[in-house]
C-alpha cells in the first residue's frame, strides 16, 4: 500500500543519514593527524655560549677577597682601639710634668712587660731620654712625633716585608710556580693562616694551589680544602697519615702542570717530638723542590706565631729557625690581649721581618705589615 511504501522510504533515508554521520565520526577519529605549525625560536644559543654562561655562574659562587690596602685600614683602626702599652700609655708617661728616675724606670718596666726585650728597651729609653732632654718640653703634641720616630726605628722600616711570590725570569721560562712553605706549632692558627694567605694572593689576581701537607691532624686537610673552595683555589691532599713530603711534591707538581703563580704548602706543627718534626720539615722542604727547575729552591718560608704567647712564642720561633731557613713571620692574634713588643723581639731574634699580621677571626683579617702603619695605630687616640 501507499502507507507501507512511504514507511519503507523513510527507513532507507534514516539509514543513509546514520551512515553519513558514522563516516564523518570515523574520519575525525581515525583520519590523518593535523600538523601544528611550529614557530622557530627567535634565538637558539649555541654550545659555546652555554659553557661561558656556566663558567660565569660558577665564578660568581666564589667569594671576592678584600683588597690588601683596604685590610690595612681596617686592621689599623682595630689595633688603635686595643689597650697597648706602646701607644697611649707610653705617651702618657712621657708627658708627665716631672720626668725623674722613677718615671724612666716605669717606662722601662712597661716596655719589658710588653715583650720588647731588655736590650731593645735599654736602647729605646736611652734614645728617648736624650731627645726629651734636648727638646725640653712635656707637651704631648711635641712628644708624639718624637716617640713615633723612635718606635719606627726599633720596629725597623728598612726590612723587606714583601712576600717572595714574584717568579724570576728563570722560573717563568721553566714554568715553575713560586713555592711558599708555612710552618708553626699547632694552635697558632697555621692552617687558617694558609687559607687567609690564599685570599691575599687571589686578591692580587694570582693563581694559587694549596698543599695540605699536615697529614697528622685529621681535620687539617678538610679545613684547608674549605678555605680553598671559598675562593676557587684547588687543594692537593692525601690520605691521613701519608708522608707529608709526598703531598708537598704532588702540590708543586700540580701547580706547575696547571701554570699557577704560587703554591702554598701547609705543614705539621707537632712539637711533642721536636727532632722528628724538624727532620720532617727539612724533608718536606727538600722534596717540594724536585718538580722545579735546577737551582730553584723554596721561595718563601713563613713562620706563624701566636702573638699572645709572648716569650713562649720566641722559644718556638728559635726551634723552627734551627731547622728551616725562615724568611718571614706571620703574627696572629695581635689584638688587645697581645703585647706589641713581640714584633720587635722576634725580628731581632731571628733577623727576619714580620710580613703579615692578623687581628681577628674574619676571613680577611690578615694584612701586610708596615712599621709606620703599626706605630701610627699604636699612637692613635
């Protein structure tokens, strides 16, 4: 019938529509994937640029040591605040209305108590007495320049206080670094001083390698490595108890291979067995020169002394001087508790200059020593 035919046509039409919808859905789901347009980056850094950036970031992680001139000003200000007999106390005695024998004896006693030494004290007092008599005044404004001159004279401004770290032409031709050996008893701040010396050298734009040759003290190598890491300086170290001379040799060899300017070697400081320690230091000094060119000896041997130990420190200095040729002295802890006369006494006893002084625990509290700067700080009010 007509109704049946119409119904059948409608079913066919529905099936066609369904088929079309299914085909469209299948095309969307299973057809080829659409490709997104990729916008090229404005700039792709090459490998060299990445490396340079990394190196810059690495450098920025290191500390920047204070310039030596800045250190001098800060240390001078700190020393001026200390209660030291060389300065205001001595000037006060000289300024008294009556300079009788008792006053001069008080001055002598004060200088001896300051570890200046009996002979040096006698020389200084004799010179002061004569000049005060000729000057004929007790005015501190006139006495201060006079006292300054005499104190500078006994501290001795003629001594060469520069560190021997400038390589000779022969050393440069051989590719040798300058070699510095640092000696002293445990407790004087020796290893810490080595780390601070590295900071002084880095502040002068020198390339440095450290040698941890104090292999008998467990914490020494780790302590020195930490100091070096702070300013980007490599530390050569060995196992605990290894022959210290072998570490010194390896450090100098490493420094020469890397083309550094200075190798600074820390050493043991056990005075319990004096003969063994002195023999050991002599061996370290000899072996450290083997990687160097013919005739190149250790350039600098610094003795670290605790200024607060006074005459005990003098005895220690003499023991070390008998074993190795000391070329300079580092006085640590030269603050209000120290007696400034030790500067003069140790120089006269050993015949070598004080080259560096330390007045605090800060990383940059170590500075070059000058006779004029030291005396001026003592006399400042």
